[in-house]
C-alpha cells in the first residue's frame, strides 16, 4: 500500500510537471501595458574652452627686427555662444604685441569677435567665436595677420577668413580674405 501511495504521488507530480510545461509553452496573452525606463534628465555639459595659444615670431620690418607676440586666451568675461546643436562655448580674445629690438612696445591691442563684427554675417556674430589671429608677413609699411571668426566646433570648417593689417603708424585695418577660395590654378577653376 505504501508503494501504491508513492506511485500515485509520483504520477500526480509528473502530471503537474507536464501541465506546467504545457502552460509555459502556450502563447501568452499580449499585454497593452508598456514598460519604459524613466527618462533621465541630462545636465548640460560644461561650456567648451578652446586651448590657449601663444606664438612669438621675429620679423624683419622697416629695416629693423621686431618681435611679434600673439596670445589667444579664453574670455570668461564675454557672453558664451551656442552652436546649432545647443552646445555652449566660451569665446576667445587675442592679444597682439609688437616689440622693437630694444624691448619697447610699438603695438599692443586685444582683439575680440566684436573687433570683426562689421566683416562677418549675423549668424557668425551670434554663433561664432574668434578662432585665432596669426602673423602672416611683413611687407612694405605693413604687418599682415590672418584671422578667422567661425564655428567653435573642432570638427567644423565653417569660418570667415580675415586679413588684419597693422601700419607703420600702428593703425589697424581689417578686410575679408577673398583669396582663400581662389587658390586653385586657373585651368581648374573652369
């Protein structure tokens, strides 16, 4: 009798196991409840800073040797700009100093994006930064510098090239650089 009870219990247990397996293999009802992860608020990234840049060149100009110092630095005091994706950037300033051979200062001026506002479009004024300013050459009575205002995104190639001229009297003039686009040989332009 004990053997029969055990055998009966094993049969019941086996039946329950088979029933459970069959139920688990059956198609489950689709639920209309959608479980989605809770949205995570992303804090805006800190404003991006361009790296500081310093360059010193010696140049023969007006039959003398001059030292030209160019220093680009982040301008915390200027309003930050946002690109089209909403990323925030600090603007820059550039100090240009021209020193005579005896160390006395001939020229000292700090440039900002505002220095070039008349030479760039409204979008560049709003979303661009002063990217840089570098000595190009000394020629005749003038020192020529290349400058650009444009997108602060490292991967972007959107900028407006400018030519900054410093005369022997220390006067500054600016114009757009129109020669960059026409650097192709004539036969390739057509």
